């Protein structure tokens, strides 16, 4: 099933406001099967579910699913926790070796900081502009539990504008690789299934469970960055 169809079904079950067009339209409308978005209501602020293009070229187009929420912080803060590429894993292995050698000699290098969450740092790259605050953020049990259960999920936090107080907290995962999106199901004559059968097809897929988990990651990350006041910055 297409992204738009799956997200429409998800909205029918979870509520919210869906924005998107039916893929199989015969009314001359522009078909955008990956451009649907959903706005969910939450006591701590609205949640926006959409897709983001990460690559577009001769080999096709890659997209991420994005679940975004907002948070207000005392000053500009950036954090990115994402699965590392094979190259970065190799670099970090070298840095870990240098760190180990330095510790044996009684020295400290901080070449590969783990920010108090070594199990996350082992599998993911962590980039931040506030290391001490990030140590507190990554102590969230809810945040770590969702990341542990979903190795392909990642999240980032950053200011929405130049004043730097409002922040976007975004959980993401590659759409085509890790979310159960398939071609529109067809009957034995090659025709699209009736709507009731399409809904049954959706309910039997892993899409709702996976998207629920991505929403939980966005909410857990938002709660983690707002659970503590930001520490005073030393001049």
C-alpha cells in the first residue's frame, strides 16, 4: 500500500487531521503518493507526521518518515543521535583504541565521548553543542528503550529560528527500508482491492505498530530535553 493510503488508515484509527490525496484518482489531480501528512493532537503539543526526501537522483528517490514535535528550551541546543555509517564506525573504533591507550597511561582524551550512555554511543553517532546537558538528556529510560528496540530509528533536536528558544524535536526512519510500505495490493485480475479489503490489508501489516513506535520516540525525546533545566554555561 502507498504511504498516503497507509497514513489515511492510520488517521482513521488514531485520530488527527490528514492532508493528502487518494493515489488512484481519475479527476486529473496531481498524484503525490508520498506527500500525505498527518497532524495529531497531544496534551504537550501537536505532532506532525510526514515524509522527507533524503536523496533524489538517477538511482531513484529515498525518503525518511518524520515525526516532529516542538519544545521550548532556555537557549539554542542541538543534538543528533543516528546510526553510524560503516566508515564512521571504523573511525570510532580507532578513536576508542586511542582512548583506551590513554586510560592505560592514566590520561584522558575524550576522543570518543559516550555522554553517559555507552550502549547508545557504541551503535550510534552522537553530535551535540552541549555535552553536559546531553548527558542528562540521554539518561531517559523511555528514550533509550525505544532506540534499543528500533536500531534504525534516529532523532535530532535543533532551534526552529534565529532566536533559538523554540526547538524542533524530530524522530526519523528510512521509509522504504524499515516501514512496511508496499505497492497497492491488487486482486487476481490486477485491479485495486476494494476499500474494505485494503483496510484489512493495512491492519495485518506492521505499519501501525512501527509508526506508533516512531511517535513514541519523538515524544520521549521531547520529554527528555525538557525534563531538566539547562545547566549554566561557563564563560
